[in-house]
């Protein structure tokens, strides 16, 4: 029973981690969609501005500074995912080597 509970806890933790990753990447998807839907209108609007003031500058800052945050988030998600994959590969390799060693010792005995 203890093994099943431990398995349940591990799977629950993994599901929470996966959901957390999705929630971190979701803003990027929404931002990209918004960017593609409104980019043409932005180009038209800013190409017609003859006198720049604080309003267009603030708009540009509010619009494009989050790009740095989103790129950073995507990088962090990808890095943690790659680290997780590498860790699993290492664990599988170690288990495979240990099993082969045990099998070799049993056959030689």
C-alpha cells in the first residue's frame, strides 16, 4: 500500500509540475497571437504619427518589454525540461548497467 501511495504522490507532483509549465508558457502563446493580429494596425498607426509624445512611447514600452520576460520564461521552461530529460536518461542508463552487472554475476556464478 505504501508503494501505491508513493507512486500517487510522485505522479501528482509530476502533474503539478507539468501544469505549472503550461501556465508559464500560456502567456507567450497569447502574446504571440495578439501580436500577429494587431501588428498591421500598429504599423499603420505609428507610421502616421508626426509628433512623438509620451503616449506612443509608453505604448511601445508596454507592448514590447514583456517580450523579454516571455523569452526568459520560455528559456527557463525549456532548460528545466531538457534537464529533466537528461536526468531520466542518466537514471535509465545506470539502471541498465546495474541490471547487466547483476545478470553477468548470476550467470558466472
